[in-house]
């Protein structure tokens, strides 16, 4: 199982409707299969997420944040980890909003 505790991630790519960008940093904590994170930066003022990991390190995520326009947004994401040659983790996510326009997209996060 992958240990996400104490790892930090930045967003490498996300469509415009996803709101996260290169300035958005995710700070992770883990206890067993339960992961939590806070995130902010760029278009996001304050965010948090809760996730459950499976034995392969895949993450089933629920997230919420307030953006720079004062909107409160929620969504879900399923992320698959990839261990890169330098040992860092890259997360390939498929997400969708559970409010607003209910759009879907893909994001790529990388450990910093």
C-alpha cells in the first residue's frame, strides 16, 4: 500500500472548469486507509478532501472548497497512483462536480 502521509502534491494539469492550477498545493495526512488533505492556492482559497485508499493506493475522494469568487463547490474524484522513476507519486484523477454545472474532467497531480 502507498503511504500518502506527509506528502504534498501540486496540480500539473486540470481543465478550466476544474479550478486547480500549478499554484494549488495539497497537504496530505493518512491513518490506515483513510486520507485527508487540505489545499489552497491559485483559484482556490480554502479546500479539504477525504479519501479512502485501496490496497493498490487508488483513492476514492470527496472534496470541497471555496474559490476566489466566493463560491462553495463540492465534487468527487477517483485517482490512480503512478510511482515515477524518482520515487515520487503522480496521481491521475477523474473527477466530477456534485454541484454547479456538474461537469467532469481529468486532473494530474504530482508530488513535490
